[in-house]
C-alpha cells in the first residue's frame, strides 16, 4: 500500500458518493492524515441491498483519525448541494478538495434503456458533477491546495465503448469532459484531473452487475484510494491529466499490485499487465485462475492479453489448447454435442438457469441450454421454459467462448456479447466451459 505522508492533514475534502465503495475508501485514506471529510451521499438509512450509510462512513472516518461531516445529498438537487457546501464551509472553514465520485450505471442498449435511467445517469454523472463543481469552485479558489478529482475515464472514442451502452458512456464521458474543460478554464488556479482503474474494482455496484463470483476477478477500492491520495498530494499546477490507478502508483514506487487483489495470487507478466488469482482448490499456477477483468474504456482486448501471456511462456485459461478432435456436423452443433456430454444433475443444481443463445454470422440461429430442470437439456430453437438470460453474439465468438478462447465476462466487457437477464448466470457459465475443456482433453 502507498504510505500516508501527512500532506492532506487539515485539508477539507468534499466527496460525493462517500457512504460506500470507492468514495469511502478515498475518505478513509485522507482521514489517516487527519483530514476533514464531507460525506455527501443519499443513504441516511440502511439500504436492504447496499452496505453503509453516511453516518456509518462518518464513524469510520473519525476512527481512522479524521473529522467527518455527514450530509444527505442528492447531487441532482442544487439546494441540497448548496446546503452541504455551506455547512462544510461553516464547519471546517473552507473546502480544499472536491472528489466527484457519485455515479449511476446501466449497461443497456438504446432500445432497452428507459428514459428514466437515461435521465438518472445524465443527472448524476454529468449534471451532478458539473453542478457540484460549480458550487464548490468559489471555495476552492480560496484554498492553498485546490484540487478537483473526477472518477472518470480517458475520452476514448473507440465505437466499441458506445455501441452496447451509449447512454452510460455519454454520461460517464460527461464527467471526463468536465475535466477537459475546467482544467483549462482554471489552469494555474485549481488542479483538475481524472482517475480511472486499470481493472474492475469490487464494489456493491460491481456485485450487482456481475454477481458475487465477480469479486475474484477484481481489485479492492484501496488501489483507487492510494492513487487518488497520490494525485491529491500534488501541487495545483498538476492539472488536465487523465490518469490510470496502476500507472500513478508505479510512478510512486509501488511494485506489488497483488496486495490489491480481492483474491491474492496475482502475477505480473509485463508492465501494465496482470493475471489473476487462483482458487485454493485449483492448481497454483496463475494460468488456471481468474484473469482480472480490465475496466471499460481502456481497450484491453482479450487477444492482446493472450499474446502477452504467451510471450512469457504461459498458456492462458481463456485460450484453448490445440485439439485434433473435429467438431461434429458444424461448429455450433459440435459445441452443443460436447455440452450434452458434461451436463448432469449436479450441474443443474449448481446453475439453476435457462439460457437462450441468439447467434448471428455464418452459423446464425437460436439455441437453448436448460440447466434448471432434470439432468439438463440443450438443442436448437426456443427453450422449453422462459429463458433467465438471453446471450446475443456472433456465432464465431460463441464457438471461441465455448472452446475456452474467450471468457463470457471478457466478451461482455469488450462488446462481443450482449446479455439480457441474470448476469450471474454468465459467470456460472464459465464453470461449465471449464468442464467442457477438461472433457475434450
């Protein structure tokens, strides 16, 4: 971990969405310096699905050595933000740092995204960031070490990051455009930067998107907190940068990134690249584990990761070993022949899901996989019961996925797979693919 230097002692941080996750991790890191932290978030009462409130977060900040001011704030509400800013100034004498962390996400296509969700994402990510910045900036201009840090990505215009979730990308890039504009507008007066994780970070939002099993492919929020601390410790002329957590920490001498893995055991193949931890009941070599999921917007393609791993003499889990066994009839039919040979009552009991695959390309068609009843069944056409999850992709990518060359989570993150329904079933499907590849051997 990056050691605290005391540079934020006495500073006042206004952090949106600080009741849990990344926002709270940044708050606790600053608190260890003795900083004042304004916890600006909506959750005042315990949530049935999400951990923490502004008051429990405030208790943790105080316990870590800082001073806390919990404020109930919906960053879409100008009056609530204004009241929280005024209370912060009255309590601590000013505001030195603004961390725009609050964000909303819906990874859905244009036709599948209700306008209510579009408004929510634009209202929190774009408008909320702009509005909070607007109201805090007059106080930052009075500070000796003013800084705005947005948790948002580099402005990558590769269409792959738009096509499956245009509304979310627009909203998230809105936060980044605030950095682009405000850094230049207030150059020499306020440092304005963006920070984004190299890999997926385990948060309540990530668990809801990918299920409990997604954690083993994530890092903890501590890596973002350490990187944010490093950035916020810099002078105000350090501005206009779109930063990645791992790169920031390498510049500050951090070499052991395994310490940030949710499930330790991560290896480093080359600068800026990483592999994943392994389960205790799996082989100890890294290639049988779970590759860390690259985060959105950084163009970490599975194919390039495979090549880099092979350069270091490894065989990645998502690249199938060579096989002389031809698929029967055609690639799709052959894949389902193998599936039939590995499904049983135990697999059905562990999965409890009905899959529908809508395939396009050279071998287009609809196929189903019933892992919810009996000993399981599969075949062409509609499933016998309503599908719990619909997976849409090119038939060639489907074949690669079941051959072990492309994990469902990787396919989803890179836009090759669209999922409608229960995301956790996509994670469970990876276990079935492991059984298939063992069967082929």
